[in-house]
C-alpha cells in the first residue's frame, strides 16, 4: 500500500552488495582490494550448535585452506586466510559461505580486513 512504511531490506552479510559496501570503505582509504591481505570471516549457529555440525564445518573450511578457531561468543567459528577482496571470485566465495552455513542452520556473519595499499615499486 504505502511503500514508505515498508522496512528496508537488510543487506545479507557476505552478499555481493555487502562486499561492495566494505570495498567502498576500503577505497575511501586508497585500497582497491587487489592486494592480498589477512581476511577474517565469522559464522554463528542460529540455534544450539552440535559437535557433529562443528566437525563438518571445520573439515569443510580446512579443506579450503582456512585457519579455523572457535569464536569467543555465540559458539561460532572464526576462519582466516590471506587473499585479495576485489573481484567476483571473492564474492563467489562469500556467497558459498552463505549457502553452506544456511544449510546447517548457521549464519555467515561477514568478513573484515585491514586496509592494504600497493607499494610504489617505481621509486
């Protein structure tokens, strides 16, 4: 009826749109996302977490060469690697996290990284 009464859609963490928002912040600091850097990802159970699911998650992430550790809150996982964050390959990766964790009744809660600026090697 009145579109201005509708709640705005929440941007799904790890989606292409959410990744673009993070890239905008990086770009405001002179970072185009093309330099490999330490990237930290987060995921949390939507309900209670069982050991079998945790084992499956850890195995899946280890197979993709992530370092995995338990989150200090909400019984989640933190997984890390080194990569660039500038392209569709990164978006495909985070979208695969959304799907994988959703199937297990978990939520992928996005990623973070430090600003990484290319060194000028011509000097």
